[in-house]
C-alpha cells in the first residue's frame, strides 16, 4: 500500500464529487442538480457523479476514491438554502433529518466503516423546507443557493485535489 500525505492510495482515484437526491421530489434533488451543473467545469482528475438515490449501489463508488465531496438535501431547522459543510466520520455524524434516502446512505457509511473502506468525506448539507413529490424543479430559495454552493464545492475540490478548478 502506497502512502502519500498520510492517505492510503492502493489504486484509488483522488476525488469524487457526488450529488445525491431524487429529481422527482423537488428540492430533495439539489445534489443531483448540482452534479449536473459541475460536470462541465470539474478539473482534470476530479470525477463528478449523479448518485441519485443509489444507496448501497454507491458503495463501489465510495470505495474507489480517497476523498468524496457529497452534496445532499436535509430537512432541518435551518432556513431553506442554508449550506453547511460537515466532515462526517460515522453515520451518526450525518444530519439527523436527512432526506428521503436517509437510511440507505447511513447504512452505506456504517457498512464501509465496518469494512474499513470509508473514504474521507466532506458533506455539503443543503437545508430544504419540504420534499415536493412529483416536482422536477427547485424552489427559488434552493435555485438561488446553487451558485454559492457550486463555488464552495469547487473551492474545496481545488484544495483537496491540489488542482486548479478555474
């Protein structure tokens, strides 16, 4: 196993930006909307994935990277459009009221912890007011946060990957 900067590499790619969410549930799909926006501007060596509501299907993606920037919606007491960066290390570190795929994502994290394969995760949690069934678009508050969220994700990607994003 090669080690550089204290990180085990063992053939893993350096960085994945992973947007999580359900496009058919309005604001709950913010992570997927952002992933689609970032696909065109991601720096070389940084992959972007629309993870949808993949649950356990995402485990192989997590395992293939040293670091993952995760973007997801959360139902919480914050104003809609509030962006928080969390550095979760355990499933219990994720926000309490994650969106509609909460159990699947926490199960993936717990499983990877048990297997010792959890990458370094940086979670951008975007506060939403409600899940809107059968709505593809985003509310004005969440649409307005996409530009600052994009900037924050790309800034972090630059720091984590050591490459210039812009």
